[in-house]
């Protein structure tokens, strides 16, 4: 049986959408500890950070900082026109060591004054 061009393209689009959907499901899995060698691991791979309602703020939490586990206040101004600070506590670093994501709230700064929700996840 031969396929028409339209049938072939439709089949390809369905395949790509299915693969993309599977990739999204994998990417959205939780960051709980796992024995899978490919699992997220803060101590081995460091972290990635999501900043809610972001407009130029940045935060980098290194694997060395996770390993040290000492409370630290980070300035997250980045390219924004105003500063914010977010504190990662020793308890939060312990969670990161166990490959569990943590969430914190920045200080209230800017005009108008506002905060940002910061989520730190293992890579």
C-alpha cells in the first residue's frame, strides 16, 4: 500500500506530536530522589532556577553551594532595573542535596513593590 503525500505528512505530524508529548511528560516529572542514573542530581549536576513573573532577574545556585549547605542570601537583580534578595536556608540546601526542589519568595522591591517566587530545581 502506498501513501499519498497528505497521508505521509499527517502521519509524520502525529509522530512528532507524540514524541514531543512524551518529552514534555518526562520534563515535567517530579524531582524526587531516584536510583535512575539519569535522574536529577544537584550535587553532581548543579541546579536550574525558575523565577516567577520574571523581568530580567537571575539566580545561580552552584553545586558547591548546595554541597556546603550554608544559608545564603542571593541578590537577583540581573538585568532588571531594581534589586531583590532571596535567602536559601540550610534546610533548603539539605532538600536540594536530596534532589528535592525548593521554593522561596524574594524580598519586596521595585516600583510598584512586588516579590517573585523562586523555584530551585536539580539538573
